[in-house]
C-alpha cells in the first residue's frame, strides 16, 4: 500500500495552527452550525513539536470564542486494539443478542453548552487494524453501535514515517477522510506560548540566544535525548519546581535534551551573574546595562518573567519600560514584544501607560525587525 506523502499539504507553525483552527471551529459553533461541517483534522509532525499542546490551546481558543466549556478526551491509539474502540461484547437482557458495552471514550456530555474534542493521538503509530477502526470515527463519527455526540470535534495526530518513530503507513482510504496539516517549528510562536505559560526564564533566554536549539530532532540519529519544545518544557518544570540551580539539575537536564545541549545551556546561564538587580529596575532605578549580547538576552528574559509576575502593577511596569528604552534599540524592541506576550490582549494594558506610548512613537518601527 502506497505511503501518504506530505509534500502536497500545508505546513503551519503551532501558533498559526491554533489561529486557523480556533477561528474555523469558533465560527461554526458560534453560528449554530453542525460541528461535523468541519472535516476531521490530522496533524502531522516530528516528536515533541507541540501537537498535543496545540490541541489544548485550540480548545481554550474555542471556549473563549464561544463561551462554551470545552472538554478534551485524549485517546492514545497506540495502546488500543479494534475491540477497545467498539467495546466489550455481552449478552442482552434475554440473552438472544450480543450487545457492545460503550467504551469510556464515548462517555461525553452532549449538552449544548459543552464542546467535546476527541483527540486521537499517535494514530500513525497504531496498527492498521486500529487505523481501520478509526475510519468510522473520522467520517461517520460512529464505531459499531456507538455514536459520538453532535457537539464533538475529532482531531487526530501522529508522527511521519520519515521521523523513524513508531509509525505505520496510513491507508489512502483513511487519509482521504481527513484534513491534513503538517506542524512545523516556529521560535516566535513557541516564545509567545512560553511567556504566557510561565516557562522558566533561563530556558527562554537561552533559546532566544540559540533559537536553533529549540528543535534538534534528527531522524537519522540514534540519540535518545534531544531538544524539542516538549523536552524544554520538562527542563523548565525541573527548574521551576525542583531547583533553579542549573548545576544541580544538570544531570537531569542532560537526560532530557542531551549532554551537548545541556553543557551549552549550563555554560550560557553563567551570564546571570552579570545581570543587574531586576528589583532595582522595576523600582525605577537605572543600574548599568550588560555589555555582552548573551547577557542582554538573559536580561530581557528575566525582566519579562518579573513583569509577568507583576503584570497588574502598572507603575512598576512603566519603570521597566523606561529602563528598556535605554537598551540597544533591537533589544528594546525584543523586550516590548515579549511584554505584549505576557497575556492575551496585554498590549491594550500597555497602551494606557504613557511611557509605552512614547516608546512606540520613537522606536515602534523596530518591532518587526527585532532580533528576537
């Protein structure tokens, strides 16, 4: 059976994917149209690129656009066999017919104020017998006797066969039932999500300095640990929740992103010893600026993390904008762009600060050409 090629399908960053699908589903649902008007979606991409995270962000976007509660049911098809999808057979009350007990994945709330998303993850890793059972789900929204509620969106995801992960060729009959999108890496898209999600400032600063290290997946390599957005999120969790000391966490970080990347990350974080007091900056003082480029990336990441933690203290935010105005123009633009990522529509709050308005008038044109 011929392999489904990815050369003729659109590629989108995670951010663009969320924007396009969130808008499409939001329009359909807010307009009172049937969810099944939208075809089931298949997301292709390498391990760790952010497919699962994107689905959850799409859910949040739909909820914001429609005012409905959105629930995601995550089904890892790699762990299923065809009978798991159809349910367990049992006898009816008078023992004359076999009936199929409803699988847990079909236990969804059909209420009008709810939107369900059935996320069929790792579909390309499932044996073809299980993929065949997904035919009915993706097109007819049924498996055997069981039907998905009318308020259910179906999204599938999987790795490409070229990724050398566990992946079976998708039958053309199934492929033709899906809307295919290849998910690609985008540093800016990731950075916006990372700032809003509280990813550790050292991770954001390092990857701003070395953007190519965000995604280091190589299907031809035998390495077990390599950098991906998913791996960096786990590094952030170590630093945020266990210890902020990179030296102490180094062995665990190396186990996530690989020794070579971890060594560079550990070496780079020494620049934090050169940074001025972030508290002083937000208090309105003007400590000396670092002279090195890598330290400037660390400074903007630290200031953004502090601003996020104090996002409603607009007088201190204003103080930091004044300090940012003293930075080299490109880094000043990076800082203001990062501030706008702090939360959705935070730009509107910044606009009310006279210092930000003044910055826009004098340096706003740099926003599109910033080094970040």
